[in-house]
C-alpha cells in the first residue's frame, strides 16, 4: 500500500492512477534515497572542482549550487504524461528525478565545469543539450547534461541518472523570473510578454559577454602579478 504521508490517495485519484500502479510507485518511492545519494556525490565532485580551481587560479568558477529531488507526485504525473506503462523502467525514462543546478559566474565557467566533470572516469554522459549555443524558443539558455553516476550499496552498484543544469548568474536570473511569471499566469503568457521576455534574454546575453570580457582582462592582468592565494589559505577556509 502507498504510504499516505508520501502520496495521499486523493492525489492518486486526482491524477488518475489506478491500484495496479500502487506497488510500483511504492517500490519507486522506497528507492528515492538512491537519487539523494547521487546528488550528494555530484555535489561533492563539483565542490572539489571549485576548490581546486581556487587553489590553482585564485578564482571560484561556481557561484552556488542548488539541488532537488522530484516529488513522487510530479514523477507520477510525468510517467502518465510520457504514457509510461507499469512495465516500463521509470529510472531509464525519467532522467530528471535527481536535479542539480550549477550557477556559474561567467559563460566560460559553464563549459569548463562541464568539461572537468565529464572527464571523470565514473561519470557517463547520457545526453547533452546546449541551450546556450541553441537557445530555446522562449529565450531560455543553459547547458543541460544528463549523466549517470554509480552509487555503491551494500550488495550492488546502482547507476543513477542525474540532470545537471549549468548556467551563468544572468541566465539563472532570467530563467527564475520567467518561470515565476509563467507559473503565476495559469492561462499562459500573452505574445507581447513572451516577446519582451525574449528580448530580456538577448540583452542579458550581451551583458554576460561584456562581463566575461571584463573578467578575462582583469584575470589576465592579475596572472602577471604574484598570486596571494595559497593552498594554506583554502585549508583555513575549509576548517
Ligand atoms: P521536462 O519534461 O520539462 O523535463 O522537459 P525535457 O525533458 O524536454 O527537458 P528540457 O531540456 O526542456 O529541460 C527541462 C528543464 O529545463 C525544465 O524543467 C526547466 O528547469 C528548464 N527549462 C527548459 N525550458 C525552459 C524555459 O523556457 N524557461 C525556464 N524558465 N526554464 C526552462
Ligand atoms: Mg524536468
């Protein structure tokens, strides 16, 4: 039986899940800790990369990291939307149950973090969508990676998919505000607003590029002077 505190029966009724699915959903919910473990692992990898970059270059490419696990309700909704049946593997078909958002300072940081992460032996890239090079119709920009990471359990190894969205602060600002506006307007945004938002995305891209150029100039000029940051300083910060 589905645990009521996890998915209330009223929710299951309202989204049209019949009792045949209950066992599968229960099993799935019980395995949610796998996704939490995968997020922990990737978060640690990202923090290590950020710290190492700081030691070597006196600069943190990552501004901050956010993560979330999809709620059982929205997993079921997605399974229904994708017409997945009882026998389909949800793990293989719903790859954004574990989600990590990496907010970088500059555009070049987005690609360097992605490159450093993907070259690690235990990370398998399943899918890459570069919405920076090819923005979505809305104006949305980010680099999306679906990766698989091994989670070592007592008697087995589970390969768990994780969706990683990597964006700059400017890209994230746009995505957050646009998402909120869309969410608040249940009837959808009108054409004029959609166009204005798209224009905002273009302007923010120009600002992103300008900030990148300024950063590169400053960074290069600093490289010629002696670096004050050391591994000892980092160690003190981490303690
Ligand atoms: P989903 O079923 O929504 O996961 O779509 P998908 O599997 O086709 O993946 P997609 O590459 O479109 O990325 C989905 C995620 O990217 C969403 O859950 C959002 O977090 C983000 N995203 C994609 N498009 C937009 C957009 O136009 N605006 C905003 N704010 N976020 C977007
Ligand atoms: Mg999604």
